[in-house]
C-alpha cells in the first residue's frame, strides 16, 4: 500500500524518472531511451511518456534541471558575502568550475549533449538570460570603476560567458585530468584582462 501511494504521487514519480535519466546520461555518450529510463525508475514507459511527452521532452527537463541548479548556486547567485566586485567574480569563476566537476551532469551537458537539438534549444534560451544578467553585473562593475573596459556591458557579458564556456569544454574534453585550480586561475586571468580589472592580491 505505501509503495502504491508513492507511485501515485506525481511529484515523487516525476523526480524518480528525472533522477533515473540523469544517472543514465551521466555515464553515456548522450543516447537515451525511454525504456531504459522507465526500467531504472521502476515505472512503466507509459508513465514516463505521460510526464515528459517524449524522449526529447525528458532530455530537455534534465538540462533545465541542470541549469536551474547552476544558475541558483553559481551563475546568478549574488555571493554578497564577498564585499569587493572583483573578488566576488573571481570566486564565481572558481565555483563554476567546481560545480561542473562535482555535478554528475556537468561534463555531459557541456560536452556530449551539447550538440543534441533538444539541448541546444534549452541552452540558447538559457544563455540569452545569462547574458542579460551578466550584462547587469558588468554594468555594476563599470559603474563602480572596477571594470574599465568601455565596450557595452552586454557585449562584454557575451564575450566573457562564451569564452568561459569554450574554455571549460576544452578542459573537459582533454585527455588530461582537469586541474580545477589551474583552469580557474587561467579563466580568471582571461576575464580580468578582458574586462580591464586591475590585478589585486588573491
């Protein structure tokens, strides 16, 4: 009886299906079948289709979930406990690298799944939002005099975020183990120079 009640809970059932899909995708080359997911989640294929509509719908949900977590904990987090603007953004760069390394879906989303049409559509929308927020953040840095680059803040945000993404993709697809400290330092040096931020002590 408790098991039946659990299966009928729509929130828990959806979470179980999503969790199963993430576990399968984290260790695959991007292939996903509803039959595999439903088997791992312990539900019928029909129920998986009921909640997500299609394999593409489930894949989109996985990537949306990934970006929800990335944005709330790193990319759009205020991090106000670090007083100075540059120190906060340096910490954000390191946190971004750590998040991608620690999250089971990190490497999969930015590498193996990136070319999938369903994922590309989600990423395009998410990146538009990130650039908008990044533009506001850089404009704040310009206003404070920390960011001395004079290009429009939206252009600076697009260049910074795009370069960061390309850099972490390169690091994650390299045959060498990812050195989080070095990748973070290199990324920050690029961001600092690109935005015209004066070098300060760590």
